[in-house]
């Protein structure tokens, strides 16, 4: 929420330059207060866990956030009951006339496939087009980010030799002029990754429409956006719970897959204690995003 102060006080111009949400008393008096409308296109098979993770982050704000859950119609999840989806989720066709302040497009476990071979690719690209006209700002996560970068900018994904798996340190870019989405986040911060593919920095740097907000020596480019933050791409998983990587690790072990313990995730060799050091970054990032869309979306969208 904004801080309301007299626009003639020196702090007003200082905070405005720092991109902190300040509002003069005249504007505040006439301001319409409304909830923020956020849609989540949940492509993960673990839909209940994933929706809870994002809702937890969206709830850590004084703003009222209305959440609409969306699923694909061209492919129905085998891990979530149809009754559950019919009760709590909507198809794109049902909401295509609506406008949203923000949307989140999750990752999906289809990295080994060509984008066009994914069963719901045509429907997904319709959703991508929908975000251009009906959504103020969209966050694309992990595979969802790779798919959107490919669709909007032609940037390819590249297979990794080994799964990028664990908790990795990152550095913000442009420390002298921090991006509004990164405000309050430490210069060095941590984020989870769990993926078999990557987006390469040199491919991103070829397109002047994109800017890198954070990168990691080991995980590579991790957070980027377009100039106006209408499209935000997060290659990692800020939203993960404490046990998410442990659950994935134990699942892969049961499948007999060649998997190393998640990097810098366990606090001891017993693999029982977990060092959760990414949650404060997640809360700050999503609070910054909610404040951004609250300021940016016209009241009469």
C-alpha cells in the first residue's frame, strides 16, 4: 500500500525517485480502493501444492487479492481429480473477456519435449496472447518462462547435462539503480532451481527488449523482464516450500534416477535438516509485484 504524504515535503520527491509508492493527499482522497485480480495458470501435476505455495505468497500483502485458478482444457491433469478442477478451476474460454491485474504461469514437467510437441501448446499460446491484451503484468515460472521467452522472443531452451537442482546464490544487476521488483532484496540472495534446461545469457543479451534483473554463477540468468514489467520471467522457484526439494529428491531416488542431493539445501549430512534461506526474498519479490500492478492497472481496466 502507498504511504500518503504532502507532495511538497522533500521526502516525497526522494521516495518517488527511489520508486517507492508514495501518494499525495489530494490523490489519496479521490482514490478508489479495489481488490487486485490475479489469475494463476497452474500447469503443474501437483496442483494443490503449487496453488497453495503461490497463494501463501500473495496473501502476505495488505492488499486484497482475488485469485482465479485456470487449467488447460486440451490436457487434463492425471494427478488431480476432475471434480476438484471443475469446482475450483476455470478454463481460459470462460475468462477470456475478463481483465486481470496480474497472472502467474507456472512451470511444467515437460522440459524434455519440443515446445510444439506439448499437448496443450496451442492453448498455452492462446493464453500468452491473452496476457498481451487482458493482463497488466504476467510472471512466467521455470518451464513457463522458457516457453514464453521462446514464443515472444524466439529464445531457445538448451538441455543441461545434469539436472540443475538445489538452492543457488544470485546477484542483483544494476545495483546503483535497482529495479522496482527487486526493491528491498539483498544484493545477494538465494532461490531454488529444479530443471533440466536453461536459457543462456548471450541469447537474452541479443534482444534489447529484455533486461536481466538477477543472475547466478551456477544457475545462470534467473530473473528478467521486458522494459515495462508486463512480462517477467523467473527461471527458479521462489515459491517452493521448505520440503519441496526434499520431496522431489526422494521421488527421483525411488524412480532409480541418477540424482545428486539438492545443492546447498540440506544443513547436515543426514539430509534431515533443511536450510530454508529463500523465503524472505520470495515474499519481498511478490509484494513488490503486487504493489507494481496495483499502481499500474487503471481502476477502470
